[in-house]
C-alpha cells in the first residue's frame, strides 16, 4: 500500500456533481472495502464534500461553504450559494475554487487548516459568456490554473499569479460540458457532456488543443441523468455510470486510453436494492493511508466512506528542468505558423545594442533589439532559415573591406536572400543567390579558417548543396562546390567553424555530423537518434562556444524540450530543459519550437555570458501570433551544471 503525499490527498477531493483527481497511484484492479462508514450527522447536509489533509472536511450545503472538523463540528462558514468545488494542496492547508451560483463568479479561498479560517481571495474576472463548469489544474511548475467552461463550449484558461489571475488562452471545447476535472501528472483535462460523452483535452497551454473521445454516452443511461460524473485519476480517468452503479476506468497510454475492469460503487448487499437508482450524490476524498470514495447511499440517504486499494504506477521518465524566458519579442504580423528561425548579430562596439534577426515565413525578415522590440521589417517574402557571420573578408575584395552578412532561404524562388548588416545594426537586402533546389528549406553558414564564407542549404527531399559565396567587383555571387543527400527530410543545421564540422538534423531520424570541408567526402556519422530523449521532429540546432566547452543545443519539437550535448565525441547528453512561464514578466512558455540560436558573446549587463533565442509555436498569456523568446545562458548553465 502506498502512502500518499499531501498533494495527493487533496487531489482526491471530489464534489457532488463533479469528481476530482484521485491519487498519485492508480490500480489496474481496485477494490472497495465492505465496511462502509457513515460520516457525522452534520456532514449529511452536504451537497459537495471534500476531505482535507488534517482529517477535516470542506463542504458546500445549500447556502454556505463550511470548514468542518473531522468529527463534524463547524470551524468556519461563509454564506453563499455555490457549486463545482475543487481544491489543491497549499502551505496553509488547501487552495479551493468554486463557482458562485448567482453571479457565476469563480471564487478562490485559502483554507487555513491551522487557524480554522476560510480566507477569501480576489475573484476571477467574469468571462463574457455563460459558465457551465469550472475546475483547477496544477502544472509542472506547480502553478495553479482555472478552467472556466462555457455552456456553448467557449472557454478560458487562467493562471494564478500572486493573489490574482492572468488569462492564459481561450479554448473551444465541446458544448454543454457539465463536469470537468484535471490529472495534474499527465496534464490532461477531462470533461463530461450528456450528448457526446467524456473527453480528454490537453491541459498544458503550450500544447495544441487536442480532443480525445474517451467514452460515448451509454445506451443504459437515462436522458434525465445528464452528463456522467468523472474522476481524474493519476494516469487515467474513472467514469461513474449512475444507471448500473459502476465505475468505468480508463488508463492513459500516450494519446490512447485503455479500458480496465469496471468496479461496483456499493456493497453487494445493497446492490440489488439500488441497481436501478441513480447515485446523485457522490464524492471522493482520502485518508492518510489510502484513498476513499465518499458517496450518498440511496437506501440509507447517508454519506458513507469506502476505502479503495490502489497499486503504485510507474512514474514518467521526464528528466527535463523548467527554465523561464527572460525576454520575448513583439509578435509577428501574421497569424498561424509564421515565425521560424532566429540569428544573433553582436554589435562591434556596444554589445547591449546587438540585434536578433528572425524569419517570418509569410512576410520576410524581422530585426529586434535585446529588449524584444521590433526595429525593422524587410518584406522579402517567404523566408525559412537565417544565419549570420560577421567580419567576413573576401579574397578579391579590398584589404580593408569586411562584411557582416546574413543569409536566409527564400521559398518563393528557391534562392538564398543575402543581407548586409551595417555597424549600427541596420539590415539591408543586397541580392538573391540562385540554387538548383526545388523545395528549398533549411540552411546554415560556414566560415572556413582560410577565410571567405560558405553556405549549406537543403531541400525537403533530403538533398544538401554547399555553396561558396564570392564578392567580385562589388557584386555577390555563389558557386556550388559540393552536394550530398540524406534519406529523408532535413531542416536545421549548424557548423562548428573551428573544427570544420556540420551538424545536421534529419527530422524523423536524428542528428548527424560530417566534415564541412568541401574537399572531403560527406561521410555521415550519427550523433543522436530520435528516441526517448530526442523526440521527432528534430528542428533547430545551435552551438554555444564557451571558453572551455562547446555545446550543441537541439530543439526536440515532439516533446517541447531542448537538449544540450557536448559538441565533441562521444556527444554526451548534458541535460534537457523546457521553457516555462515567467508570470512576473508576463511571458508564456514555449512549444513546438522550430529554429533556435545561441551566442556566448557578452551582450550587455542583462546577458553577460550570452543568450539562447527560440521560436515559440504557440503564443499564450494571452493568445496571439508567434514570437521569439530570449533566455540568459547563465540560467541554463546553472540548472544543467554546465561549465563555461
């Protein structure tokens, strides 16, 4: 038998009409103890009832929210008509959320089990739609969210910051949702409707809003019974079938839910008498030793507790840490999948005035300062990847003539758009360099030790072309010097100029490395395959050139994370992280990242050891077009224990 944590105790709280998460363990074969125990008489008036970690109770009756001792004596009350009571652990005891019946305001309370107080907190702003249900969710950063679910499916997700809330995103959910509960460990929101059944929805706002149908309405259910009650388990969901008095359980396995054996909701000696009677009042809670289900017996009309035995489930193997972003850029001017790849230009005399370039696949090239403010928009068409090299000297140019250059793949004409960057950071398009590719895609630059500049550009069919950039008589041109091919689609790449090696991301297969020298054969060696740590698609690649160490950073798009590897054999994985919310700065986390870039240069007092820039696939807090996020390198190095 597993001993549950304080948080697990509170996650087991279940309301009259809506069932909350059960425990941190789910059993393939739970059993109900036969020795049901009636609760104290004073609790029998409850319409919704949850157990608190000190053994006491939080209950809603017709006109009050009440805090009760374990023996049923009252400690505190707040007059109100409310419903949809849900709680999470709190340092003072519990954090509770309920929906006021008359005003439809979501009201939070801190339940201080030490002093016996119900401490009202500022309410959420009333949404511009009729509320049908609400429930809590606690994310991986241990930040509390509230889902406000509208009658017609229009819904909102808010995140708690201090004593207030910020709108995180708007959602389109199935209409007529009566009940909702969240599994915090799997980041899944469960909702229940009478018409379409029980659905699972991604509770993590950084994920795409997926909907999975878990169970359709059962033919035996009477239409008057309404939506089925749901219990969010750790790793699954249980659905209360009021007609047959059964608990139908589903175990979450990725994006699938496995049906497990159903369990009766009552003692055998009562089952025949109540088989055809709806269980309208049912709640779950926990004791300190094991979870309980609390229900109102249809014969005795008394609230009773039944112990449940649960087996321990394996925990998920997510070893990533969560790091908040420090700065975000202005959003791009197009909705949808627009922003893609960043690059960093370092100011030659005033690093705090450095620039970040970013591509907009629907518009052109964007230029930002280190505070994230957009300074320029170059309407160059559908750009995909961009890269920069500075202080480039060409063989046939004047001895004093050096260039800071940015190049980007241009998907309208399958060319390389070449830009010059002035000493003040002003960016200008200079020319287009043609390629023979049909679906130009990814790209990166290479500065050989002998001088000059070369470009690696790929096609969606796996072809790579290596071009030498030339500057003759005041004009830029290019010459194809090498070609090779991957089996499937690549995109991201980055070149280690010092060691003349190119790292290549093959989206579905992994990371490869080969020589960047055009005179050498392109013999590909696998650095890291797609698997448990690196989840397809493999997207942006970047190199951090420290004083002692060089690191390869990779966007693992399939699980919204970033990997840091040693950039030399055997390419040891040094850590994995995600980018979470920074509520004090009003910055959301990141997800489905395409391009990334990193610099070890001093970029002013705020970024003394450089920074990482990532594209964000879903802009939240609130919703909007995509943008880019900046993260201080010191934070990454500290959390992953990296040396300079």
